[in-house]
């Protein structure tokens, strides 16, 4: 729809996985290195976790392209498919037909397959995606499967990939023995402002776009409302380009991003980080005012936003939870706004910014006692002035 307008060959922010658009942030590169190390180090169990849309499937696809011919890889990608036992799933993952008969026959067939592969000089690696959906019984079956390994012979390695609930499940007392067998684990965290900027730029470049199509403030808004989750970043950026095309603009600005968020929230079909309640445009407008005031102040005082030569700071805008945590700080502590725009406020504050802006940093934390996020835009307006 908008590709020709922006001079692109492809759609840059499709939700469908495409190897051509592979982007490995520092966090994803670390996770991939952990996966490769687990294979090279003959770890019996490895666990990779992350929120929905954080890029776990991307990691698995990248791993598939890197494994050697001495590894036979099987993938269980739908743990909701049926109530079949793990051995049946594993055989299917390795392209084998499960025999009819009892569960013992199925296990025996799987064991024979693993032994045959080992004799042929190949190790079997079983990747279980969406592993948080596995029952306690299924996880215990996986542990029993790994008993085929001995100290000197590793026939089967298992990689668990799942949402954070997997880690909580593994902490249960009945899975203590299972958890002790996990040699390597890694949790994928959200993308920072700089990583989000690189991610967006990478996908636009692959699609054939020339020049920066998103302003830094727009990218900051995308990072904030997406929570740094790649899939949500894609969703916001795709719609932002549609809005930009409809407005016949050449660059996505913060206003467009906020319109996307507000419209999606109003529809009730999506919720975003930093927005307390669906259908709550007041929250969005309050944050918009704060961000725009910070940007104007940065420009007026010569302060740079992160990504444009500023000092290194934590680039993540505070989510609602950050304000809640701040309530427990001492009265003498400044409000820890954090992030790209509060960094602009901090730098500018040292250069003689107006008192009402400097007070943003020194504002006593009890002002944030309101637990209802819908009450907070008025605080933003009092702090910065105007309707915000």
C-alpha cells in the first residue's frame, strides 16, 4: 500500500517471520551464542525464555541455519496439538512414524532411533517451542527421556523455548530434579531505545527505503509503547507508515505514533506498555505532552536526545510500574523519570532551564501517590503547564 510512496521494494514490518529481515540485537546475539554453546558443550538441557513476540522463534530459525551436518534437529512447535506423550511428539519431530501399540513400544522406537543416529555420528537435538504449555507430567517425561544419556555418550540434547511462565513452572518442588539438569538458561529482555532505533533502521534498509523515515521522537514513542518487544514494534511501525502515507508526509513523527496508539487502544483490540487502561486517550495525551515538552526543551538548550550524540543513559522510558516503584523512595530522592526524554530534561536542567522544568526532577515522590494511571495526566499538565 505505502511501499511505492516511500520507495520500498518490500513491506518492512510484516508480522510474518522472514529470514531476509533477520536482526540480532546484542541480547539476541547473546542468546544465540548461549544456544550454540549449549550444543558445543553437550548440555543436556538448555532453556531460553522471553515475552510473546520477543524474538524467540527468530532465534530458533537462526540456529537452524548454523547447525552442522553432525546434528539432527527436531522441532516440537505446537504443544497444544494433542495429549500424545512426549515420545510420540519427539518421533514426529525427527520425521519418524510412531508405531502402534503401547507407550512402551513408542519409547522403545524413539530410543532405537536415537541410538542409530548416534552410531551414524550424529547427535539429536530436540527443540520444544512454547514449552510453558507443557504439563508437569510432560516435563517429567522429557527428564526421563534424557536418561538415555550417559557420562560419555550424549544421544539427545533438549532445548526448551518458552514464555516467562516456563521459569515459574520449573521452580515448582515437583520439578526440582528437572530444573537441576538445565545447564544453560537465558531470558530475552526488551529492546532499548538504541536497539529499537537500529531494529527499525535495519528493516527499512532491507525493504529498500532510503533515509530516515522515523524521527527520533517517533522511535522513542514506539519503544515506549511497544515495551521494546519486536512484534509489537512491527505492528506500531506498520500502522504508523499507513497513517504517514495517508497524511502524505515523508517522515513519521511522534504525533503519528500517538494517533496509532490512541486509535488501537480505542478499538479495544490492543493494549500497549505505558497505557494503564484500554480506551484511555487521556493517558496517551498526557504522555504526549510530557514528551513534546522535553523535546522542545532539549532543542532550546542544545541538549541532544539519545541516538544523536548524547551521553549514554538508560534509554527506556518509564512504564507505569516505574512510577509505582518510585513511591517507596525517600523524600529527598528525585523522581527517576529515566529514558530518552528525561535524559533531555536532565541535561537541559544543568543549563539553566526554567524552574518549572527543573522541578520535574526534584518533584517530591509523594505527588505520584495516585494509583489510578488515569489521574496522572493532570500531574503532567501541572508540571509542564498547558493542556499537554
